[in-house]
C-alpha cells in the first residue's frame, strides 16, 4: 500500500530539485519565499497576520554553508565514452608490416640503453 504522505528534510528536498532540474555543479540550499499580509479575519475583529508560501526552490550557497548541498556529488554529470574511429585493417602482408613497425617503434622507446656498451649489446641481440 502506498503512503499517504512523504516527509523530506530540507537537504533531501534540495537534492530532489538538483536532480529534477539537472544541475551538475555548485553548492545549493533551500529557498522559501513567503507572502506576509496584515489583514482582518472574517470571524475575528482584531487584526491578524496571513502568511502564505509563494514559492519553494533552491539558490546558490557558499561551500562553507552547513545547509548547502554539493550538486557535483548529488547529481554527477554522466560521462559518455568516446567512440574513436578504428582504422580499417589493411589486407595481407601490409597489415603485418604496419603492426611490426608500430611494435618496433615502441620497443625502441622502451629500451633506452644506459651506456654505449649496453646499446651495442642490445643491437647485437636484436640482429640475432
């Protein structure tokens, strides 16, 4: 059975508005606008005060405000993966040559010799 009433704290209400309005950055807090009017009631001859809520929303806040909610944590922006165009594989031996060239470049970059003697030794191993 569904509840007949849902109570939210001020921070839960701010989080709900942040998500509903798709806000992704900044600190926000609850903002309630009241309308206050002095009047005479129908059944009371004495003056009275009528208070109504004109609007409820959120407004920017300082990060140091203890009532503020961080929108980046509440509603982080979704990062969509970038689909890069993969180069089409060339047919036959050309594909093998291209792959070999890329591997050879990476091996040369990774194995930087410390001294000239080591460089000569590495070249001798590669030629075998």
